[in-house]
């Protein structure tokens, strides 16, 4: 964080100082909520959760070098006491962002946020110092913590914004007002919570509504291939840039294809030139993500050639997102188990089909959460798609939703041993260990709550070290 005195922080957050001998002492280290991350010059934010109360770690974080604690009660060590820690954290982030000379880029969407954010960061880092959201810390706590990690040297601040309902994106954009706002897509992720795609579009579009006008430097970057996103152009006074495979897009892809290993290749077109891209990431869905990143980078002054080189060299920065491991015995394990929704399931299955040409393919799939009344139809459709893509074997893991996956495959014509329903992750591991052969490609994917990353991890460890169990 940029250096701030405890007195200034207390004023910004509307708090009272306690046990602070010298309020002019500055916070020069990171702002953290995990006591294990506290160190010299840091500020520890004490949240009181259902199982753990951060205030109980006050003494240990100060011993580790933290300057003070931000909490809701005195703790016997230097502290700034506020009524609500989350509100105070947001106020501090807003203050710091205003002080920064950085360009703030915010993005949202139903699918691909984290992968796209990672691409944007890797491209912009080639131009100037860039700070970006780690993993998927895109909520009212993770977002301000990321913003507070920026320093005086930071020139680009890239923030992922998630939403669980109407008003959430607007709240986050109020904490960290963006200059560039990117909306990727409106899909069916969390449709059970929102109630429909129209409501999802309303929530995601809050980002472009929060942008400054074009005269004040605001830019909205919108997916031309998604009608819900394209319509958001009417909701902003910012400059509008479209990306996509549509001929109407300002930043677009032509001659899209997948390499023999399932990696996308295409001709990138921007308003200032064109260049060829061949990505290290897997799956055609990354073309849209790459175009979004290219549109951001072009708007911030990078040439088509610079962007193409950066996209071609960019890797995956976040775990369990199309994470590919080649085992010594020739089995390929694709761990995409961080999360799942119908759009990302379809994209992952198509990537599996492309990667597995001439090889046996396995789709180890589990529940897609938060689909509400659409759950049966969406799981059925994914099972059917696995058959249409000629996936060699579908392993549906879990309870009711897994049964729906298998039912969809069965109704599409997958009989005999082409699909199987198993009860849990360990059962899937046991099955795969007994039936996998050298050269097979295995995709593992489900919503985070299912925990199927344990299947992928067990398969990778089996190939490296012998028999181990899923955790």
C-alpha cells in the first residue's frame, strides 16, 4: 500500500485510535486479513467470522511487525476501532485509489473473468507496473484488499468484480471507480440466484453505468457476440469499444482454429493493425478472452504486434483452470475443477474433444451449482453434448445432478459402458486408476463445492509417485 499514517487512516475510515503512542507512524506494508501474512509495516484487518475472530490474533500480528489492527473493539495493542470493518476497508481502498496515478481497469461477466483478468495483467505488465486480483478474490473484501496492494509505482490496476445480485457491481465500482470497464458475457452462472438472464444483464451492466463519460476518459469494452452485453452500450456515457468474432467488432479474430494440441490460433485485428496469435492456453473459448484483453491493451496504448506477442506467451496464473499435466505414462490430466456453469462446461468439453483427437477421452463431471429451475435441463444438455462430441467415456460424480448428466448422455445414445454414475470423488479415482491407459486425456470439472480437484490431483500424483488416495 502507499504509505499512510495511522492518524490519516483513522480519519479516512471514521475510526478511533486506541493504544497508539504515535499516530504519525505509517503503514508501509500490505493490508492483510490473514494473520499469517502480517509482517513489518502491515495493517491487519480483523474480521469476526462464525468460526474465527481475527481480533484474537491481534497480539501475534503486532509481534510479527504489523503497525496496527483495524477492528471493531480495542484489543490491547495499537488499533483503529470502527463500527464496521468491511465498510472501513472499502473507505480506505477508495481513498488510496484516488491517491494513485494508476489507470483502473474493472471487468465482470458470467464466465471467464479470472482467465481474462490474468491475460489482461500479463499483457499490461509488458507496458508498465501492474497490480491485479489474485485468483478470484472479486468480492467486497477481496477487491479492496487488492486495490490496497497497489503502490506509487503501479500504473495499471486490474480488478475482477463478481456479483451475487443486483447492486453488487455498483457497490464495488463505487469503492474502486474504474476508468475502463469490460463486460465479457451474460450466461447462466448463478441464474438460480438472479432469477434470469435479464437480471444478470442488469447486474453486470452496473459496471458500464459507473464509468466516467468519454470526455472524462471513460471506456466501456463490450462483447459484440453477446446480445445482452452489446445492448449495454446504451447504458453508458463512456466511449464504447466492441470485441468479438463479429465483423462489426473493433477488436476481432479471424481464421480461428485449434492446433493439434487444442490451443487456439487466430489473426488479431485492431483499429491500428493486425497480428497473428497462437496461445499457450487450451480451448477455443480463450479466443474471446484474448480479444477482450487485446481490446483493453489497445485502448491503453499497446500495438497489435505487442499485444499478439504477449497473448502468445501468456500462461495460466490461477489454479485448476484448464490446468494441463502430462503424466510420464502418457495420460493427460486437465484440471478445470475450480468452478463450472453451463457455458464453461461446454467450452471445456469442446477443448477436451480437440485435445483428444485420435485418443481416448474421459469427462469426469459433477454438479453445476446455483442453476435453480434450469438445473435439470442444463445438466441433461451437458450430458448430451459429451455424446455429440464423441467423448469416449463420461464419469458423472455425485448425487442427483450427476444422475441428470448421465441421463442426458443415455438419452443421446450413450449406452453400455460409455457413461457411468459414481457416488463420490474417491469412487471416480478408483475407477480411473483401473481403466486409464497410456495416451488417454481426462477432463475433470464441476462447481467448486463438489471438490473434484481432488480427483485431478490424485491422478497426477498417481502418475508421478504411484497409488495415492483423493483428499
